[in-house]
């Protein structure tokens, strides 16, 4: 597990291995740790907007003593362009697209905030809204709990909804997955998610395009899909 001090020490080590200035974007539990939303994280998730900067940080991570590793059971992490391991710590490095799913868009870059700068390394943290979106892609219980924590910080739901709509323009309709995750969150907590009714409208409007297993593992699925109480 990485605590904040260990994360900062790791970034310090990486900064010493850089040969040019770059900005990295942290998108998962590490970003939440720096924001004091959680005490520690088991891995570091980094997304790079450009191939050139991806190559620079890739070289720096290897120079810092991390070995490239590809043999993982978790299929989500097999979609990272590079996964590095040193001892019991792991770094997942993505280029633009995370988990072959959501893209790290220019709007996400704008919403990110600079955490600190050290030598030639600038560390930016994804917004809580975008961390929520990335964590909503996975079924892991830990990510569901993190989504609940992020909701409690007070998210800009308009930004979340707009990003979902924007990234649903192509064949992949991300509102199906986000709606499922919201149903899970509401089943497991007392949290009510403000954009659920708007997502449900999109789900029903695009019902013929739903994934084959849509809502198949969701408890009380029919209740969540009813118009009453769910659609304004």
C-alpha cells in the first residue's frame, strides 16, 4: 500500500530520472490520497495525453527500478499500455484511453489541478468528477466504496453527466455502465445520485443498444428501471 508520503517519495525518485519536463495525470486512489479522501492506495494509476510524454515517463519508471509486468489475472489492468512492478507496489500507465474504455479528454485535462512540481515533473490530479467516472468502469468493491467517498465530497454532477454524454457519441454508450454503478451504490448505501433520472432517460431512449448483460447482476433491477420515482 502507498500512503501519501510514500507516493511523494516515489514521485521524487521518478523526477530524478526525467530528461525533459512533463506533466503526469493521476486518476485513481493515488489522486484521492493526495486530496486526503483516503489514507492509502495499493497502486498508482497514471494517464498521459500524448505518446511522446508517455515514452518519457515509461523510460523514467524503468530507470527507477520498476520492471514491466504483463501477467495479471485482472483483465482491466491487462488493458494498461504498461504495468510496472517493484516488490508489492504497482504502477499502471495509460495513454489517453483508460482500460480501453473512457478517454482522458481535453475537458478532463482542464478540470485537473496541479498538485506540485518537482524538478522537471509536474503532477496533476484528475478532478473528483473524473476519478468517479474512471472508478465507475470497474466492478471491484474497493472502487464502489471510493465512488461513495467521492460522492460525499460534493460532485459537480453537470460535469459528470456532460462527460458521459460526450463519451457516448460513438458505439459505446457509457451511460449504461454508469447507470449500473449508480444502482449498486444506491443499493449498498443511503446515497441518492442526482443524475440517475437523466441517465435512466438515456437508457430507455437507447434501450435497443443496451449490452446483453445490462443490469443482470443488479439487485432489484426492475425497481431501478421503473419510470415512477426515477424520471422527472
